[in-house]
């Protein structure tokens, strides 16, 4: 049992991590400025006497609470969300990460940082192992996120080398599941919401670009295992599902799972959209004994149930 601080606690991943840490008997303080996170994601956690929520901007507020472990997940994460606030995105991944590392240093604590597959940019190596340095446009529309996370990783390694801080970096690949924000613009949530509303699914570009989708329970189990691992655990570590799909195939799977006709509207491909992405997870398998277990078809079923509930739509479409 330990005291954990989770930044970005009201977000999609943050809130699931909070639930997992509470279930593992930790005391948890959740921090969020609610810029993209949502209070309703913490409804379950709010019932626990071992949970406390603090609404604060990590980059501006006073000291972080003391803890044995810091999980830093605060950041806008979907392309439309981080592109709406590129400065805030750089700030939370730069200044925010610095503040988390300083707090951990002050309290002699362990840190788990959420980095991203975006550090690989539009990759020239496939699938992506942690040893790949990436192919990133430093001044493009995605750079606030990509370079913000890369700077965050550099900070972590500097604290590790200079101060011996126990830092673990998780490079998180595309993840989906209940508690995604219906409006956050990601591919799985967009397709489900569009299908439920009887609209065509918006496929960007040819739809031949690929992604690999991890169900949220698998991902959070990996994050918790990374936090629990022995100090000598190798970092950074890819966490994601190595089964790769074209975006068009995802659209077909979503339409089938919803029981709606397959209808797409082709929109332009956004700038710098990576053409392929798939994690090499050999390190996580070896170091943590971790691998994902939920296939996309199964994860979609529970994700669709969540969206039906959230949007109040019945089996026949909009209520
Ligand atoms: N995408 C799409 N339609 C949408 C949203 C996204 O075709 O309505 C594509 C997007 O261009 C990208 C992939 O789906 O190639 C994954 O996009 P997402 O925003 O979910 O995450 P990313 O991996 O790009 O950060």
C-alpha cells in the first residue's frame, strides 16, 4: 500500500488508473484542471474514503501533495484537443513534468510518466521498438504533443541520471474504451458516435493508414504493473496492442458491431498523420510479463454499450 498522486485523474486513462490503484488498496490523490478531463469519470472513485480530488492546474498551482508514487497523465491527448491548445500542451508536458519530477525528488518517490507512441512520429521503422528514435516534424501541427512528450522523456532521463530518481516512462499507443469523451475526435469514439447517430463514418484520407488499439483495462493493468515493477525495470516501455488495423477496417468493424450499414464519408487526411503504427511489446512482455488480452471486436462491444448509455441512444439510433 502506498500513497499515489495521479495527475490527469479525471481523464479517460487517469480515471481508470485511479480505480485500479484504489482497488489495489492505495490511497490516491487525483489532480486535474478539468480542461479535457471530466468529473463524471471519477464517480466510482468519489465513493472511496481513500480518494481525494484536487481541482488544480499542475503548471500553476502551489506544491504537489506528498506521495510515494506519482503517475503523471495530465495532458490533452487527442489530436483536436491538443491542437486547440498547443501552448497548454507544451506547458503541461514541460513545466508539468518538471514539477512532478521535483515533487518526486523532494519526497524520494517513484514516478510513472505517460509518454506516447507519438514520440515515433510518422515512423520509418515498423513495428516500433523502444530503441527507435522516431521521425518527428518539430514544427508541425502535432509537434506540441510529440515534442512536448519527447521533452518530458528527456527531463525524466535527466532526473534519473543526475539525481538517481526512480522514473519509469510508458509509451502509450492508441487506447479506447468506456469513459472516452464522445467529442474528443479520436477515431474509435468518432466512428461509434457517428454510427449511433445514423451518420456516415468519417474516414480521413484513403483509410489505409494503420493503428493498433488497446482496450483500456489492458492498458491500465500495464501501467499499474510498470508502477509496481522493481527499480531495475528497463525504461522506456511501449504499452499497446500489437494487432494492427487499417482505419477503413476499423470503420467496417464498428459498423458491424453497431449493426448499421457500412457508410463512410471521406475527409482530408490531417497534416503529418502517421501512416502506420504498431507497438513492439517484447520489452513489456519480458520485464512485466504483460500483454493485452482483449481483442478489438470484444472491446468494441463494451465501448459501444458505454456510448449508447452516455448518448442515451437505443438500439435503433438516436432516442
Ligand atoms: N481518423 C479518421 N476518422 C476520424 C478520426 C480519425 O479516419 O473521425 C484517423 C486519423 O486520421 C488517424 C487515425 O484515424 O489516421 C487515428 O486517429 P486518432 O485521432 O484516433 O489518433 P492518432 O493515432 O492519430 O493520434
